[in-house]
């Protein structure tokens, strides 16, 4: 079976989900799909994360993301991989302030998920909003289970996961990590 080619924004169609959301502090964001044309925004988003947030997101040190990593995060097929960005306007361009994503298992019944929010945008409800949309889309596509691998030190992620109904289990292969799991 040939690989699925990544989609560009105009190929997603006008009916692809987009949401305008108001956060707890009354700031507004647009939640929209990420596509290959967003490589510069994704790179800038990762660079803007604090070292601790980058470590929590990638479970290791990522100072400067490689071109291959940026391509992996933005050149999505929207069949097996899905990502949403929370964007704000910064002058004439968009700036990512949060990202949620999932990647499905080979049989499409489960997916690994992740959510990351810029440090100065945390505690405004953005992580909940991003994950709620991601969960809703996964459920509508017939995915039955979502899971994430997280640092055991990441209490903010544990709190978010618990709030969303995820169960937490110690990673049997690495005591410094936990697995959050949600049955849809």
C-alpha cells in the first residue's frame, strides 16, 4: 500500500473543523488543523516553550527540533494523524499558543495523544479545550481508546488527564513515566 500523502490546507475542505474559543481570561483563540504549510509556526512554537515544557512534551531534551521532526509534526495525512493548533493573531500572521494531536494504531482503534500549551497561556483552560476537541474527533472516527505517555513529574498533565476522565498507570518499562488512558 503506498504511503498517504500529507494534505495541504485547501485540501482539508471547508467542512474540516475549526472553532473559535474564549478562554478563562477572556482571550480568544482559533482552533484549526495543522498542515504542512505550518512548519515555521510549529518550529517557533517549540522554540517558545520553556525547557521544562519541551522536556515534558518530548520526554527528553529537544533544544532545536530537526527538519525531520518538524515534518513529522506538520505533514499529516489526517487519516492516521491529526493535529490542531490554537492560534492567535500576532500582527498579520498567526502564532501557535497550543497544540493537540493524535496518531492512531495500525488498526485505527486506539491513538496516542499529546497536548502542549505555551507556558504563558497555561491555566486559562486551553489544554482542556484542545483535548476536548481532539477527543470528540477521535470518538467520531471510531477510535475506542486514547492514551498518552507522560513524565511522572508533570503534575499539570496528570491534573488535566484526571479532569478529562483518563486513568493513570505507572509505565511498567520506565518508573519516571506514566500512561494516561481514556476509553471512548
